[in-house]
C-alpha cells in the first residue's frame, strides 16, 4: 500500500507549482526530521487527508524548479510513474497541461490523470506553480481509472545564491476501492520520501533545462 501513496505524491512532485496558504487550525505537524517538516490536515470536501511539507535545499532556486518542470524526465526518477507527457505549454502565459499514467501494484488498476498547471514569479522572486486535475485533454481509457480529485502546489523561495526553501501542498484521492482510512495512514510519509528523493536527484543531476522566460 505504500506504493499506492508514493504514486500519489509522485504526481504532486512531478507536475506541481502557489503562493503559500495558511495552514488550517487543525493541521498536525506529523513529521519533523532531516530538515523536512510535514503537516497533515483534513479537507472538508474529502475523506482523504491533505498535506503541506517544506525543506531547504543547498542549490540555486533555478535548479530546483527546473527539476520539477522537466516532465519528460519524470519517469526516470519518480517511482511508478509509467508515463508523463506535456500536452500543451504556453510559456508566455505560464500555463501547461500534462498527462500522466501511474503504475499501481497488482491487483489494483492503473490510474491516469490530466493536470492543468499555472506557473508564476512574484516581485520578491518567489516562484510558484499551482496544479489541479481537469476533465478535458485526453480521452478516457478503459485500462485506467481517471483521477479527478487532485491538486499539487509548489513554492520556491530563494534564500541565497545556492539555497532555496521549497514548500509543497498536496491532495490526491486514489479513487476506486482503496479505503480512505488506509490512504490516510501513509500520507505523512510520502512528502518526506519525495523530498529525500529530490535531494538525491539534485545532487546527481548537473545539467538542467532552461527555465521559461516568465520565471527568469
């Protein structure tokens, strides 16, 4: 079952980017170790918990953002993402649409989703991206269960030339026959594991794609 929630978090990590919102009063600091903090909280519109996580990486802000935006590279480092493709991208508007296929463990059916994203940079240099699942963009495929209850946002705040604070919030309902109680048991671990993998990848990958002009 850990694979299932890792898949959902991978969706968040692979495609997302919003300005930080205040945590709800009932948010719980579920995990705090290795310079990574994770809060979990209940969304009134869903039985599945949402999360917020933050950490600091010793890399330039551009490098951290470029890794997240490199969608075609996602299946090479994000576990269980079978396919990730850009359906459309308008760098002038800072908008894009992505299609992803998630390889769920047997006997569960694989999932897919279409995500619309919006990226921006504010006057203080903070880069944010807000993603949400949409219904259009790709025909339904009988081989997959389409995920529709999803959002995944990232915020990148430059602390120095080679240091960036990264914050992510996420929510993904796996749909199908997976009980919300089972899903919620694992939510807090997934952002932590995601940041750990991101740290390894940032240290390993030296050449990154150039950021779109809207983020420069």
